[in-house]
């Protein structure tokens, strides 16, 4: 039992390290090579856990080898466009000028249900509102609406708006964010002044944010039942 416990403590951080080397992506955003590597890593790491007779290196060496191979492929994909297309494919246009390309959908084995689900994920429920749609290499669908269906922005109305960064999180679940304070340009004294104004301590706050104009939003922690 102790041997199994120690093996988990060694292999678990190793698998996390290996996946982190592949970059921050969600499962739906993985390229084919990354998905294959993820499956291989999980299977290779379980071998020495399921069979205690196998040496621990039986899991460590293959995992590191697969990760190194993936890193080399990623480097090669950045350098050579042909290799990138071979490994990941290329984006495919399925709607052009408002017309659905049925042949492209058949090549991709992309059903109408798949298309409508992808459009709904982009808040588009009417196919006639789409001017351009592309199936990306990770399987997601990028949608460009027709001109009369695009949301109105300030420039359309001739309004000039000043660009500003989103609010910074100063306190999250009772913990003070030093990174957020540094990004907002605030010091400890200014934070203490905000807390004094709210008559709360940091541990009593669930969320505290501040925007570029100095306006802050404070949400108090709810008491546990």
C-alpha cells in the first residue's frame, strides 16, 4: 500500500507537468496530436499504478518521451506550415456569402445538428443571419453574422468612448490579491480605506473589485447555514 501511495505522489505531479507543457487548453480546443498525447499519457501513467511489479520507470520514461515528441512536433509545426497542415489540418469554410456549402459539410462529416448546435453556442439561432462560418482545426465553429444582424457598437452611432481595462480583483473569498492591487496601482493604505468605508475586514468579503475610475464593487460573504 505504501508503494502504491508513493507511486501516485510521483506520477501525479509528473502527469500535471506533462500536460502543462502542452499549454493551457480546454478539452474541446485540443488539436488531434494534443488529444492523442493526452490519452497516451493517462494510459502510460496507469501502468505502474495497476501493476506493482512493473518498475516505476516503466511509467516515467514513456511519459517523458511522449511529451518530448509532442514538444518537437509543436516546434516543427510552428516552423513548417506543411507539417502544421498535416498534423492539424486546415480551417474549412462551410458558409460563404450566406450560402451553406453542403459538400464541405459532407467532407467534414458535419451534420446539420452539429452546425445548429455550434451556431447556438454563438447566440445565433437563425441560419439566414450568418454571412460566413468556418470550422476551425480544433472542431469549433467561427461565425461572422450578416451586416444587419451584427451588434451595434459605439462607432456605428458616432459615439466616442474611452477604452479602459476591466476591473481588477482586489479580494477574492477573503484573500487579498497582491497582483490585482499592483495592476490597479493601489497600496495597502488605499485598500484599508476601502475596507473602512465598507466597515468590513478582508476576511468578511467574498469579492472586491475596482475599475479604472476608482469605483469599487464589494460583495460580502454569506453566512454558512
